[in-house]
C-alpha cells in the first residue's frame, strides 16, 4: 500500500493505492528519488515516488510518505469506487456495482497520430504520417495505417528506439495523389496478439480508452 501527499479537495480521503505483492517485487518496480541524475521535482513527486511500469499512472504514487504491507487489497476511495473496471461487458449508460468490478492494472495496446493534425489542409504528394504506440507490459510489434477510413491497411515503419514499457515511435509516408477529404487511422498490435479495436470497451468512467485513432484532413 502506498500513501501520497496529494492535496485532495474538501473531504476527499487521502490518496492511497495498493498493488499485488508480485508486482511490487518485480525487478522493474521502483521507488524513485532522482530522474536524469537530479532530485525529483515537485511536479514529478519529490521527494520520492513509486514507479509501477506498464500500469496505469495512478499506481505510480507521487509524494510518497508511507508504505505498508497488507494481507488484502486496500479498501479506500482510490481503490473503490475509483480506478475500477467492470468484470463483464456492460451497455453504455448501465450502472455497475463495485463488487462487479476489478482494479485497473496494466494498460491496453494503443496508438495515436501526432501528425498531420486534425483538419489540416495539405498539398497532394508525399505526406508524412507519424505518431506513437504503447502496450503496457507488452511490446508493440506492428502499427498499421489506413488512409481510406479503414477500408485497407498498410504497415508503418517502427522507430529504432525500443525499450520495454516505453512508447514506440512510428512513421508512414503516404503518397496522396488526388485532392479531397481523407480520414487517416492508426492501429497497433502487440506481443500478446492484441489489436487496437475500432470501438473501445465502454465503462462508466471511460478508463483505458484505446479505440483506433483518426484524423480528418483535406488534400488540395
């Protein structure tokens, strides 16, 4: 169990999260006091924070002030009802009981397009499409690009830099031969065989949203 010194509003309980002992003992799970050779800044969690790689950011507790070993998951506001996901698929708008949920842990596979930007107007010819992808505890193995709103897909080029848990940059050179309006989409595939879905799994808080990313542009 980790307790942070977050300045919570009003009568909100202290920020306390717990993680399973197996994840806490993983060699990659850290208590960080420095970053790039310098003490953590206030915004990064000075004087110490946990780093739980591949999991949601809420697991990496900032401004760490207390650690406890528990025999069960911590019971508190930031474990329940906060940061939980339905055990079974639910329809949009349906209420979900806390006992029918589980705490959020690892991230989903996801990619985003960083360029071109939404609504851009570009000249016909070579257009550079680029972005980033990640997959939590898994690794990105492929990113595919569609320039025809999902009718067909082509592989993007993955960046040379690759590290476990880290973003994987990607790029795709598209030759836009005709003028008109286009929808560019990106989807990622990871080492677990997961593919970024066309539609994200609905949940009341919108957690782990990872639907295929898209931008609409105009080619002149």
